[in-house]
C-alpha cells in the first residue's frame, strides 16, 4: 500500500511541479513497479501516453481515449517511451490556486488544448487599447502588446497566442471566441480573472470555427480568409 501511495504521489508531484504540467517519463521514476502502475491505470488514477499514440507524449494536449489495455502494455514496453499523468480523479482533492482559474484547470488535470469560450466583448478591451495589436484572420487571431510596449510590467506579458472564432449553439446567430486553456494559464492572476468575467457558462454549447480546429488541432493548412481581407490590404 505504501508503495502504491509513493508511486501515485511521485506522478502527481511531477505533474504539478513541472514547468508545463508535463507527464512523468517512466524511465525517470524513482519508484517503479509495473503491477502497481497497471493497477492505478485500472482505477482511473493514471493515464499513460506514448509516442505510439500521440506526437508529443510529454504534454497532455487533448483528452485522449486510449484503451486501458494499450496503456498497460506501454508501461512494460521499453520502446514505447511511456509518460505518466495523474487523471482528474487523482487530482480531485488538490488545493488549486483559484485566483488563477485557468492554471487551476490544468492543475486539476484538464487538457492543455481544451477550449474555453468567451463573449466577443472581451476583444473590445484590446481593440480599444492602443497598447495592443490584434491580428485576425477571420477564423483565428492573436493578441499581444505592441513592440514599443514589450517589457511594460503593467501589461503582465499579456499575450493570447491563438483565439478562434466560435458560435453559440442557438437558433439566432451569436458569435463567441474560443481560447486554449494553455494560453489562458500563462496570463497573470489579474488578467485571468478579467477573462473569467467574460467566460460563457460551460453549460452553454459553443462550436469553434472549422478552420481553427483544422489548423491548430489537426495541423492542416487553411487557405480560406474572411471577406474583408482584400479591402484591408488595399
């Protein structure tokens, strides 16, 4: 029983203390027991990712549905480069920092490329602020401080690498914006709370633009552009 606790604690601690909520490579474990690890997988407390199933097993990018038997085989296969993650079940009782709500989601085991949806009004804060630049391609965009404002501590390195056009699932057309948890988690506590104020209730269904999904999740080229682009380039 003590060995089981030591192994689970090692996986949880590594995940929480790593720079980007990384998984623990099985070859780096201090405490190692294939039978105990298999039992933790059976209990839904540990997720095993490997290079056989995902491009980068050191980051839990998405919510993967990898069969339990496949995960257990990868534990004992040296060539699989297995990486271990605590599941949301294993992290349910931890005390996350709620002043950083999106970092807290990662601490609780959410996927880094999980999308959170916001009212489009959040973009007005940036569009009306001369300190920021917005580049928008219609289906996705980016927000960052203008070059002359880089290093301004008051901006807290405020930077959204990618936001996506989204739609609220209602009969009438209602736009929204989707942002990866990973981008949101890099914001300061103050800015995370600001974004939280514009968050759309998770019970409201939203759909991200197909181009955003194809480009940033599937890694495909997207050649579409919005109708205003030719006018803006004149």
